[in-house]
């Protein structure tokens, strides 16, 4: 007798039995679900919120980058490069950029390469002078350089010599003279000498021998005097003549019968800071000194007096000049120049204008 097999259909859903009668056309089909129109929706509740975008990771490996899309971002590429040391290129209000050197008295812009290079070269020349080497000595005879005094002993025991030549020389000596005149112009804050003035001039140099040097191949230009041929100059007004130029005091009732002296001609101010005044009357004067310079490390050794005496004795051939008699004049001197002309000139030096009194 065959055994019966019991089948269970609990795990399956029973299929709906087909209807016994065909569907009638009068019956309406079940309503289909439709979406609610936008006008019936709440605008605040249905608006999607924007999610914040996540920042990419600072460091990702090459393997994970290739797995996600072939990107090769690394930590070195995404990290910021190291910033080097910054240099301040603009001036600060608390630190001025314009500086005046206490050694050479030259004003220059701090931080400007051209100004600092100019100051270094100028300061070295003002303090220690310029070199006079073998090349200049080799051209001396051809350029007409004349040695006036040799083996001149200074107050500190150093020795040197005085040479003279015309300013229109060329070659190495002419280039050296151009640098020297430019250094003097900056040191004295004076205008450059015009070619018209240089045509009537002679240049006197003091060459200082280097310590231990036995020949003239190692020397330095430590002093310079430029002498000019002039025609007239003005006498300096001293303290005794200044009292004559002051107006007379008012006369009292008892001095009505005293005759009043006519006031003299007014004085011309040359440098009011140093109290230098001149009489306006022009006087015949043959020699003028437009430029006088001594390096700062070699001052108060008698170099300026030696150069001035050599110029007064040899500028006019066979006719030595005496400054005490008013035969030598200076242009507008500085404070140090005024002390030199008063000590060397013994009260007789005059003042002139280099472009006018020729």
C-alpha cells in the first residue's frame, strides 16, 4: 500500500482563485496611486537641505587614490610649501631710511644697494685718501707732473712729497683726478668746477709715503689744493670793522650838538653761521683757492699749510705771493676751511666768487 506524501504550502502564499465569472465592464477598476501635486505640498517641509561638503583628507595613499578614481594626490602635494625668510622692502615709520654717516658726513638711503656701495667707496676715500701707484708714476713725466718738494716731514714723523700738474691731463692721472674732484665735491657739498674754471687752474697734491716703503710706488693722495688765476676779491670784515658798521646809538638831549658820522657801506654775509662777512669793494688779487681738501685721518698734521705755501710760491713763475698782504683769496669756506685761512693767511686772506672774479 503506497504511503501518502503530505505536502505543506505554508511557506508559499496562496494564489488568488480566478473569478468564476468574467469581469464586468460596468465595474470600475481600482484607483491608481498618484503623486500629490506641488501646490499641495508644504514648501518648508519638502525643500531638501544642502549638506556641507566634506574637506578632502590631508594625506591619502596612492593605493586608495587609484582605487577611487585614479587620483594621485599625496600629502606633499596637498600640504602648503614652506615660506622662506621675508625681507622688508618698505620703510618703517619708527626707523628712518635716510642716514648720515658721522665719519664722512654723506647722507644715503639705507637698504639701497647703489647708495650703500657709493657710501662705502666715498667714506674710504674721505678717511684714508686715494692710491697713487706705479701706473700713475709711470705716466707722471709724460703728463707734465712736477715735483715741487720731496721728503717733507709732517708733525707725526711721516714723510711725503708735493707734486703739481695741470688739470687737463689724461690717462690714469686724469681719471684719478676726476675721482678726487668728485670726492671733494661730495665732501664739501659744493658744485663741480666748470671747464672754464679748470682752464685757469693748477692742482697741487700731497703724496704720503706708505710706512716702510723705500720708493714712490706705494703712496696715497691725502691732500689737494686747486689754485686758480683770478683778478679781484673782497676783504674780510674783522671784529674791529664790525663795530663800525653797527648803527650809532640814539642821541640824548645833551648830545644834540655832537655831529653824527655817516654809516659805512653795509657788509655782505658769506656764512652767517660762522660770522663771516666781507666788504663789497673789489680789490686786486692774483690767486684764488676754490678747493682745499685733506683726508680726515691725516688732518692737523700741517698738510694744508704745506700745500697752500707751495701754491703761493710757485703758481706765478718768479713771483711768490704773500697771503698776509691780501694776494690770496678763498671761495666760500666751511668751518674747518675758515680756521685754516685765518691761521695760514694771518688775517690778510680775502674772499672771491670762482665763476665771476676771473
